[in-house]
C-alpha cells in the first residue's frame, strides 16, 4: 500500500453540473439492465464501468464520469432491483458480481477500468479477484467490505429487520410513510458530510430518482434482501473457506485506488485502510470532512486521484505544472497534494452534487 497522489487540478475540465447521462434498457439473460453512457471526449479513451451502492443507481456517477471522459469511455449500470433495472432472482454479492461480469462480456468492452462505491465496491472486489482478465484498474470508494461492529454504522439499526420473516413488507410499509422529499433529504444527510456542497440541481435530480423508486413495487424487497446478502457475506468472510471477501481482495492483480471518507457514517472508516493494506498493488486516499460517497461530494478530488492511478498503470509521467503567469481552467475543491498519512483536507464547498445511495434504513433516514 502507498499513499495516493493527485493529478494536477488544472488538467481537469472546468467545473460544471451536467445532467444525468442518457440511459437505455438492455435485455440481458432474460431481464432488463439499465445502463447510462458517458461518451468519451478524448481519442484514446479506454472503457470504464461504474457500479453503485445499496439503494443507489447509475445516476450516482454523473459528475465523476464526466470529469474522466477525456480518458475513459464510461458506462454505469443499475444493479438488478435498483434504479431502472428489473428485479433479480438473488441479491447477493456473488450474484451481483455475476451480473457485472455478464455485462462486461455482453458489451465486448473488457477489460475495463472498474469503479465501485459501497456495495458496488464489494461487488467490484469480487469481480477483480475472480476475473482479473476483465479489469484494467480498480477504484473503490468507501467499499462495503466486512466489519463486525455495526455500532459504527447507521445501517446497524436495520439489523433487527433482517430477523423478521418477510421483513421487506415492513420495509415497504415504512417506505410508504415517507414523502419523496423527506426521503431525499434524509438520504443526503446520511451519506454526505457537508450538505452545503449540494446544488439545487442535484437535489431535484435526487428527488426524481427517488420518485422512480416509489413506482417500483419490488424496491423495498430488493433493498432488504440485498442488505441481508451483504451481512451474510460479512459473516462468511470471518470463517474458513474461499468465499471470504478479504481472501478475494488479496488475490486482486489490478492497480487499485481505495478512497475513504473520514466522516463516513455507513461503513466503518477503518475498512478503507484495511482494504488498501490487503490488496497488493494499492494506493489509499482518506478524505477529511467527507462522507460515504466521495464521488458525489468531492468529485474533482476523486477524479484527480483516478487520473494519477491511470497514469501509473500506463507508466505515464504527470504533466508539468503551467508556466508562470499561465492560468489553468477554473478550479473548485481540494488543491495540492495529500497531507501526511494520505489524508486530504476538506474542500471549501461547491464541489459536490447529491447523495443518492446507501442511506441507512431507520426512522428519519432512508435510501
């Protein structure tokens, strides 16, 4: 493990807030998978695939995918049961990983630069460890890898729901009690450390995405069953056998960037450093003042770390700084290198859109 480095800020596109990238339904293995495309803007762009977290959707990657479009030809998928994809038969880490593998094979774009946030991080670890031929580089943002102290997560309050037979019915009832506007606000509060970073445009987009959930009768069941599958994978990871996510992570060959938020309220903040220690070719960036979804909260900072990862993987030296008196494009977010220990200080605001993923399911917080 080493400390992550940042690509020069002046080589990022100017700050803007694009709308969600256009999406399309694709029938794959008898069910519909929804995919959003972020077309490349550079001639030598390589394929990338983005995987969202529990309760999230492909929309969570709007800003990061746009910032990386000069280097990466992006696709973001909705996992089965989430976003606009049809429900699946199983909601486990291996079944989601199988869907990602099938998508890469179906699209003919592999190997890809693979991204995963939270649940999507666990799925991406499974894909990279089991199918190294499909992964060029791996970027994990607050990956939901195993931890046993659920007192360190707002999600711990959802554990009793798993013990109730057909707990998804209770979840659906609780979901129906919240107006979409309330749910959107509570999801942001659970995921984002600094709500002042959230633009009105992103708030409205998050609200529209949540209204889609209200129309999907399968959503509550998908959420509860996925959380149950995630907890089961955590427990298996501390038992002997090949199914441990930690053992799978140790087998990853791809150059890897691990990003964690020091104010993450949903995944134990110690998980990101532990993940980076276990993955052989890894670099770690811990972000002070940032929550669970750094790609939403500080996308420019994450993009800079990803661009440096891509340069390392391609053995390309970073560009020289601009000459004296030459101004680069407007910048927002964090300037300068990480401080000691790989911790980047918080941005001064204006660098973050909405959170639409992985909110805890408890009174007052829903995803």
